[in-house]
C-alpha cells in the first residue's frame, strides 16, 4: 500500500537557537501534499514520519490525489521566541510552501499565526500551493480561502471550527449506529484545544451532554447529572479549563481520568497513543472517536473491538480539515461557508455509516474497513486535487 519510508525528509537546524525541525513528505506522485505544522518539545523525525503517513491515509480514504505531509520543530511552545522560531523554519521551507506543500495548523500552532508568518516571509498564504495544483488563479484561491474567516456558529469561523466539527459529527454518527439517541447521549472529551472545542460545539447542537472534559493538567467531571456548563467553559479562549466555582457540582480529577468515564462516546483530541493495550481495560465508553493523530494504537483498536467497543480510525474522524478543503475548492462554483460545513457533515456521516455497516457485517474493526478504501485510493494524480 505504501513504501516503507517517506520519499522526502528535510531536516532543519536553527542557526540562532540550535533546535531541530523537519518537513516530511510521504510521496511525490501527486502535485500537492498537505499536513500541519506542530511545535512540540522532544519532537522527532520518526514521529513526523508516522504522522505524514497518517495524512496520506486521510487523503486516500476520501479518494483525494494528495500526498500526506507533516512538519514541525522540537521547541517549547511556551517559550517567548516561539513565533520567531516558527517563522525561521517556515522561511527555510518556503520553496515547498510556494509550490507543493499546503500547510495547516497542528499541535501548538494556529492558522491565523501561521498565515501571519507566511506574509512576513513574502507568501500570501500557507496554503497557496493549492492554487497551482488546482489550476486556479491566486485571486480565485484567495477569494475561496477567505471563506474560512467567515463565522458559521456564533463567533466560530469556518476555519476554526472545521476540523473539530468533523470529529463531533463522526461521534454523532457513531451514536446513531449504536442506537443511542443523540439528545439522550453523554460524551467525554479528552482535550480542550481548538479541535476539541469544535467537536463540543457540534455535540451540543444536537443535545449531547458533556459529562467530562480534560485538558493538559486536569479533568472536570460533572456530578449534577445535567452535564458540564459548556457554554461557560467555551467562553474562554485559553487552552486550559478554568477552575470551577466552589459551589459547582464538578469534581476536579487527574487528566487521565477522562479515559475511565462511563459515557456513550469518548472523543480523543489531544495526544498520540492515548489508548493502548496498557489502559484499554479502563475504557468504559460505548464507542470511541479519535480526532488526534494516532490517538489509539492499532493493537488497542483490536482489543476494543473484541470488547464490543467500536473505535473509528483517526484518519477518518480526524480528517475534516482535508474534507473541508475538498468542499471549499472542489465545486465549480464558489460555495458558501455554511455549504462547506454541511459538506463536512454529510461526508462524515456517510463514511461513518459505511465503516460501521461493514464492520458489523464482517466482524472486523472500522480501521480494517477504512484500510480497504485507502488501498483503492487514487494511485496517480488527476487533473485537480479537489473535486467535491
């Protein structure tokens, strides 16, 4: 299905601070490659190779002729020099950004900050390579790309909401397949970044009660039976959960406690290998929806399946960013921001239904079903990467 190693790994050594960075491109048979940039202490080239391969799966499962890619720097995201460090790395890989690499946000990076850095190094956008690959003018690209800045739910813009929204919609579709009514369902969410918040917005719209949420430091667990006050929690722009009021019926627990909550669906939207064979027996959810890259190990997915707990593959549930680009640039006529959001929803529901139907019929994991779609994905580039 894939070559053993990515076709291109570029290593960067920062001339000022000495940290390492990498751009990994998992193939060269298509005009465009895509994947996010992350800032993570201890990041390695091997970790990015796995993520780039996962990005290839995200593209192929939807039939998009785009190679997976991933980039990042081994750097403390809380350091005051973070933005400048990202800018120097982006300047080093500028030729790829200008021609073939469609960059997105990832761990500890945001689209608006990356776009600002792109302009500082003389590029109109971190995704400008789409224009050439898609065969459209830069003006048309910028006109469509501007839709990402339009609000679609309260203050949430399409760009900020799209990835998390897709994870949430996949979770809702999983509930449907489990025969659980959405407005009677409960969910626990690991993560409190943009990805997790977007999922929560989607879940709340259909009446799902959020009973537990974890950030990098702690887990808040509802004790009222009515669900956490997510409106209040989402009102903060911070990536950490606020401390609950003393009279709130909320328990503050260690962050990993979210994995052990009894709920209908558990959303994993923070780290790799959150669920492994070592902790799989602690899972008490009825279904899992991973938005974070490689959040569930393949071995754990098999063990969950044996326990009757379906787990969607991360390269499906976590692929809404790519699906959104297909909905944005694929149609011949420019869509509206709401139409792109609806495209994400329709795509995620359809794919989840297909995976679950075959998984039940053949008694195999949803990942094994999705792997078939990946294996039959586009082998050579078509005229346009995006064709909704």
